[in-house]
C-alpha cells in the first residue's frame, strides 16, 4: 500500500539525486591546481539529502560523487569520495530534523567534507602540506555548496510536499 509507494518515491528521488550529484560534479568542474577539482556536487547533496532516509542520503552523496571521480580521471580518490560525500549526505539527512537552522546543518556537512578531504589528500598525495593547501579550496567549495543547497532546499521541499 502506501508504505510501498513511499519507498518507490524515495528510491526515485535518490536515483535522481545520484544522477544530479554526478552531473553537478562532472560537468561543472574547475581543477584546483593541486590534485582535485572544484565542483558543485555538494550543493546537490545538500539539496537532496534532507528528503530521504540516511542510507539513501549516503548513496546520493557517495555514489554520484565517486562515479564522477572515476570518469574524471581521479580514480585514486573514488573510494575516499564514496565515504566522505556519503557521510556528508548521511549527516545532513540525520541532522536536518534535529536543528532549525539549515545553514548550521549544511555548514556541518561542509566542515566534515573539508576534514574528510584533508585526510584523503594526505593519503593520496603522501603529503600533509598538499592536504593543508587544499583545505581553503575545499572550504570555498563547501560554502558554495551550502549556498546552493540553501537556494534549492525550498524548491525541493515544495516538490516533495506536493507529491505526498
């Protein structure tokens, strides 16, 4: 009955989310001068994660971003990305109902992403220095993603409400 309908709907939202995270990551990318690239994927993660359960939010963040890394020639980051962006989505999904401030929740997601890539950059590049130098770029990406997520949130919320 209605439980099945909700699961199918959430699955469809998640598939669309994975696709749009991939597109925003793959199509809008600016090499950051180090090992990675600046992209708009975080904005899509933040836009979709609040409306699905934490597992689907993990998949939206992780799978779409990891596939973009592989296709873009950053396969060495794909596993890190799966975990980092996946947890980013998961955190947003869990925290969005617990805090009134979307900006606060989105900022926590961005901070986690910056910390996650600091760790990833240290491993992939075997260099703490490159990891430190990448942090401001990742922070700018996180801030941009938060703004994009904040803009898209009311639109997706409206669509989500109309569908129920």
